[in-house]
């Protein structure tokens, strides 16, 4: 029996599908999934003043950070290295400078300006056990990878109750079963393990001083990325890795995993072994 | 020898005999030596501590043996779990995906 639950968390709609007998066990698993998302949001949200991430960004240092925060920051730093800086968790100030300084629902669709200035990325981050220290003027945005990480962890939890799919606004992971996932109106991918993530400028965009802005920052310029891609969908071994690779591919990296590119002129390209 | 010499010898011998007798009497060889109660208490305490130490050592040995057995069992369990998770990781490392012509259960979109 397919059970479905939707709720709002981490600034997006979360959808959880669980293929399990209806009953208390499945309900408990879904409750646990929901509370886990709330827990991850309390750790990694940059929009909650009392989150661990906000404290780290405010103080430049946090001692006794939760294992999840340490893990995500480590993942993000590894991703920065593996993608030659295309994925970078230190884009916080650039995202804020571009106008994404509050939850997206509250970002005005159009504001008069002045045009935002680029912000520097690539700042230093040091981790020593449960202590994280940021370089001078460095702040972290774990939005994408944090969501991917949360999706992976919740999928692992839910898998104890049965085959499942967890989708947090496009970052999704499956455990067990076969799940048809719509990528575009025409393309559906059936995923039996791993994760999918989509990065693009077709959503979460706004205008400042007549300039189109979106949330995908190119760390090399400190501005929203230019290019002829509208979105990139990547399939990887986990949602967190898919999120990293989707962002890197959007910024021009060549990725060797299955992916779908949608270009500004409306073409859809299947690559990385998809046919 | 003169009488006076004899007397002198007699006096000296008498004095020597007196002091030897006095020393012998002062030594009270007839009295049995009483043991010092503090020494006795210390000896008792030492014996008790030795007995306690022996008991504690027995308990420690038993617990160490039990711990070593439990540790061995736990290590075996961990090795089995690691082997299993490695198998799972190897079997799930690569994503499995294909294009299908089915109605989607959900969609992915820009996150």
C-alpha cells in the first residue's frame, strides 16, 4: 500500500512516499521523517536566527556542533574540492547580495535596486572534531546540500519501514522499489536506487534594478551564474551528491553520471548514459 | 699473697657477682614477653587486606574474562555488520536509472 505524506520543511514542499502496510508502524515512520526534517532545518537553516548554522555565521566559530552540521560542512568542502570550486558553500554573502536574504516566499519579485555588488567566495573553513571555524568574512549557505543530506538520511530511516521515496522540492532519494520520477513534461526516469537533484534558474528568480537574479551563484564571479542552461537534473548515488553535481554541471562542469540538460532555447538533452 | 690482696679479690668478685645477678634479675627471664597490641592489630589488618585483595583480584579476573568474551563476540558482530554494509554499499553505489514511459509518481524540479 502506497502511503503519501506532504509537509513543508527547509523552505520547500516535502513529499514522502512509503510502500508499506498501512498501520501504526508506517505512521510512526512518517512522523519520524517529518520530525527529522524539522531537526535538520533547526540545524542548517540560514533563515532561523537560533539555528546552528546561523550561530556559526554570526560568531565565525561554533564549538560542540552537531554531528550532522559537521558532516554536511565536510561534505560541502569535499564537494568544493572535487568540483574545482564550482560548488562552494561559502556563497552565502553572494546569495544575500543578490537579494536572497530572506525565505524565498518573502523575496520581492521585483525591487528597484541599486544593482547588487558581487561578493567574494572561497573563504576558509576549518573543522576540528566538533568545532567549526570560518575565515574572516566567510559565511556558509548549506541550502542545497543540506536538503540533499536531509533527504538521504530520512530515506535511510524510512527504508526500515519499507521501500520509499523522499522528495524535498526536487532533491529526492529512493530506497528499494522502482519509482517513476518526472523530470520534464516529456521525460520520466525510473529510479531504483540513489538520488536525483535539479538545479536551475527556472524557479527562485527575481529582478533587482531590472536585472534578472537567481539563486545559483557562480563562485568565480560572486554573481548569479550566466549561461545557456535553464536547468540540469542529475542522477547520482545520493541526493546530496546529485545536488553537488547538478550545480557543478549548471556551471559548466562535465559530469559522468546520468543527467538531463534543459537549454534556454527549449532543447532537452539526455546525457551520461541515459537514452 | 697478703690478706689484703685476698680481700680485694673477694670484694671485686662479690661486686661482679652482684652486678651479674642484678642484670639477670632485671632482665626478668621468668616473665613471658607480651606482644605489642598495635603490632597485632597491624598484622590482623594486613591479613584482612591480603584476603580482600585476593577476593578483588578474583572478581577482576572473572570480569576481565567475561569482558574479553563479550569483546570477541562484539568484534565478530561488527565485522559481520561491516561486511554486510560493504556489500550493500557496493550494490547500491551506482544509481540505477532508465527512461520510462510511465506516469510519474512525483517530479523533480529546481530546488
